C-alpha cells in the first residue's frame, strides 16, 4: 500500500517483485514453487493493479 501511495498508483509489476517482503517470501519458497509465486504476483498485477490504474488515469 505504501508503494502505491508513494508512486500515486503508478507502479509496475517489477515494483512489486522488488519489494523486500516479496524477496523474503521468495527466498523461503521452495525452488519448485518459485515460478508459481512470481506468476501469481504478475497475475495480481494484471488483474487488479492495471485495471485500477486505468480507472485512475
């Protein structure tokens, strides 16, 4: 949420993937599930963030 506010919701999927909290989760995720984790964050970006950005701008 802080990221969205600081960038006025103008964020990219890379912004989400570079968050410290994501990095910590990624490190603790088994290697066999890391691809799935990344794809879920990218899906969240595409399904939630992008449409919201379009509504705002």
